[in-house]
């Protein structure tokens, strides 16, 4: 018996995402599964906002940013592998990411708001690369 075709949809948040698996047909789509996936280490809540320093300021320490982004890449890669293993009985033919704003963070003057934009871009691009 060949695996059922399915599509994967992922809503990206800061440090985590929601994944849904849709099967059925175009005329009659059916939710097959949904789950949360970690994009950052859940044991370290600060990793959900890696571009934030204390008191809502923008993190500027290059060493710290490198450590955080490497951790996020590792966690995201592991989570994507686990997600695809979860759906091994399906033939996933496409995947789509639902994201927030895709504004260029460098165009934002306010450092705190820029931190949020940098985080959005980091999690989106890291997940896209892992898929």
C-alpha cells in the first residue's frame, strides 16, 4: 500500500511553531494531525527572543548572538527531523510557512522593534532551511 499524499503547513512564532498535516483532496481537505515544534531550546526561555538583551534592549554582543543562533539552528533541525519521522507514513508533497511581517529589520529605527523583526526573520529562515 502506498503512502497517502499530504501537505504540511507551519505557522512560525518566536521560538516555536505549529505544524498541521492536511490530507484528503483539494475538494475535501482533511486535518490529519497538528503539533507544536520547538525552534529554540525550551529549557532556555531566553532563546525564544535571541535578539533581546536585558530590559527589552537589542542584543549587540556578537559572541552571544552567535551562540544563540547556532543553538536555534540545531534545535530547529532536530525538530524538523522528528516532525518528518512523525509523518513517515505520508508522502508529503509540499510544505508552506505562515509567517508574520517580512519587513527588513535594518529599516526599523526602534531597537526593540528591530529585535522582534530580526527574530522573525531568524526563525523563518532557519525553519525554511531545515525543511
